[in-house]
């Protein structure tokens, strides 16, 4: 019998009934007055206590549907059915089903659509409900794992920044309270690990963590932010004297020998400290300052710890000269852009460039951002510099897109500072630049770091949403370094996650890094994010990322950042290669 031969109507109806009843999703059909006309087997199993939870607002109904955003009860009638019966198709509304006889909530994804008659009048509404608890549980587990160090179970840098931010926000609630950040690493740890082996090295770290935890009280927190780097967030000390007593106790405990597999190992730590009583403090600054103080302590043969002070930064005279030079450079056109290709990992086709600013200094030559960006941020010069970078990047992209129309995907990725997001006219500035340079928003990616989100967590969502409405893609940069928090992946409308080079480096020989990298890529898939891997330098890096099905990448394996002319030549070569090997 031909597959295309029409089947009797009763056979078709029987097949529809079979699929309806045996669907893995709960299916409920409602009438015009929102009465339930029919349900399938899965719906009856899911709503085992009855269907009143869907449409009955009577407080006597034991089960509840809950909005996960507000934790408030909702009625399916108000949330979805009225929209469906008005002719709207509703997709994937997530709700929690709170069953009175179960301690575990059920995550639901609810969709609905109307059914019309021959006169195009709405007669019924169909609601399809999928249990997504397993998927949500998997995402939650990945979120938790990605915020914890796999070896020690301590918070990693991402979670630490969140906790410091929360502690800073609490300062105005307790007069005299302070936040202290204590930074240290294990001197000669690499030599210890190389000499006694990886297992002994890990054992040392685990015992070290136990001693750190024993020195802290409940409100304090220790985090592992690197192979042998640790940061302690201390909020329990009420005075500098109490703080230093805790630090000295910590140093004394860590100075005692460790015994691992019959090896007696002694270590030495030098500690850097920064503290604040201001709610305007920045977590990144506190950590950076504590790191600077640690470096200062290491220069002393007698001091075991050092408290940060402003004199440890660039000397005032040199800082002022640098600021004046930078102002002149922005005004007179000494700033230039270099472009690092972003490629499709599978094919190595160039699909975009990251624009990176350089300073073509008349005396010192080409200077990297590490030299002048800190002073630009400190003085506010980062704002005019940032807008120049965005405008110049868009201008160059327009020229390349006009010259290489074959590369229809070509985009440019630009970093924006937190200070650029502070003014009210941020979105208008971006829109003006795009219009004046003749670039559609969909060809621009804006990269932001956690500093943007922390500094303006209340106002940033609206601005980011407006940028996305313009078609602009949003990317969270340096993911995994502490400049990006996993909670922000849900909270803010990102399209792309840039996997930091620290994940890539050593992943071919460090199983721990490889596991983290795999978890992050899986997490991005689950959240619907595109992944761009930075710092790809070797064929092993490339093979690993290709095996993980990471979409895009950049790094010295493909090309270092290039001046405009060299980048254009590389783009021409990529276009020609793609034409020859489509």
C-alpha cells in the first residue's frame, strides 16, 4: 500500500488519539469557558491531586503553581489561558508546581495555542505542559559545580567576587563594620608538586584548606582562585587589631609542617591585605590591591604580611605624566586598533575580529593596553577612548563588509568599560555611532566584564535589553577568571560566553582544567549561549575544543592581533580559501 494513499478518517482519528494519550507531555484541552474538556494520561499523572490548581483561586486548593521569578502563586487561567483564548500562541512559560504531598517542586514548561473552526472562530484552547525538572536540576548542578573548585570544594573566583559584592553591600547596615580581603599563594608549590608528584601536591592543598578553614569563623569565606592562590573574605573582624590577630594565627598554622604520604613538607606564605568600610568599594579593586600588597610583602625578608596603601600604586609624578600623555594621544590620533581574527573552529573560516586598542607612542613605540588602560579607567579617559574604539571599529567593519560581501557573517567585537555604561545616554551613543558609520546592530558584538554588572547591577539590565533590541549581540568576557559570575548568565541577556585563556592553557595536561572547560561548554549549550574560546595557541588546544564542539575561537594558533592592513590581507586569504573550498 502506498504511503501517500489516503487513509480512512477513523484510522487518522485513532492515530491522533493514540499520540494524544501516549504523549510524554501533559496535554489539556479547554473549552470557551475555560472548562477542561479532556486530558491525556500524562496530565492525569502530573496533576495527581486534580486540576483545580490550574484554574481555581480558592485558597482551599492544596497544590500551587508558582512563578519562579517572584515565588508568588499564579493561576494558569490568568497567566496563559486567557491569552490563548484571545488567539495568542504562547511558548515555554516556566512555572513551578508545588504539590502539597511532596517536598520537591516540579519545574514545568507550559505552552498553549487556540483551535479555530471553519469560520476562523476560536472554539478551544490546548495547553501542553512538559516536566523539565531533570533539565533544570542538571543546569543547577552545573552552575554549582562551575562556582566551586573541583579539588577543594572552595568557592572559585567567580563566586568569591559575588560574595565580596554582597559583603560590601552590607556595610551600611552595621556602623564600624569592615570587609577585608586576604590574598596569598604557596611559595615554591610548583617545585613541590614537580618533586613529589601531582597526588602529593593535591594532598598538600587539601590539608592547607583544612587549616585555613579552622582559622575562620562561620561568616568568613576562603576561595581558591588559582593553582596555589587563595583569597579569604573576612567580615568577622571588628577592628584592624582583630584582623591582624587572625592573619598572624593563619600564618602560624600554615607554617607548621604538613605530612602527606610519609613526606614532611613545609611551606611559606606571604600575605597581602586590603580592607574597606565603604559601600562604594569595588571587589576587583580590593582583590587587586591585596595582590599588590602580597607582592610588596614578598620583597621584604622580615615581613610576613602587608596591608595595602595607595603609595604602592604608580608614583604620583609618573601617573600624572602618563595621564597628560594619554589625553594628548587620544586627541592627536596616536591610538590605533589591532584586530584579532575570530574563526569557526570547525573550518577556521574568519567570521569576525576583536578590536584591541594600542598606543602608538612617539617615544616608547607601540604600547599594550596593560600600560595605559589602568590610568585611563582611574582618570575617566576610558570613556572618550572607549567611544573612539567603538566608532573606529564600526568604520573599519563597514569598509571590510563592502570589500568582502562574500563574507556575509563578518562582525566586530568591541570591549566596553563599566564607566561607559554609567551615563544615561549610553544606548543613544551606541545607536548614533552605528547610524553614522552605516553598520547594522547585528554585526556588532559588545563584550563586557563582570565589573559592568557589579557597578550598575540595577540599571544595566534595561540598557543591555535596549542594545539587544537594536540587534547587537552581548558577550561576557573573561569567563571563569572572576570577572564573570554564573548568576549573571541567567540575570542578564547574554548571547555569547568568552571562555578565558586560563581554561585553555594547560588543559591538555591538567585534567582538572579540562573537566572545568567541558562543564562550562555544556553549561553554555544548556543556556543557549554561543561559546568563543580565547587563547588557542597549540594544535592540542584546537583538537580539544573541536572535540568539545566549541563553535568559535581566537588565539595565536590562528593569528596574533594584527594592524589593519595585515588583518585585511588575512581576511582576503580566508575569503579566497572559502570560495575554493566551500
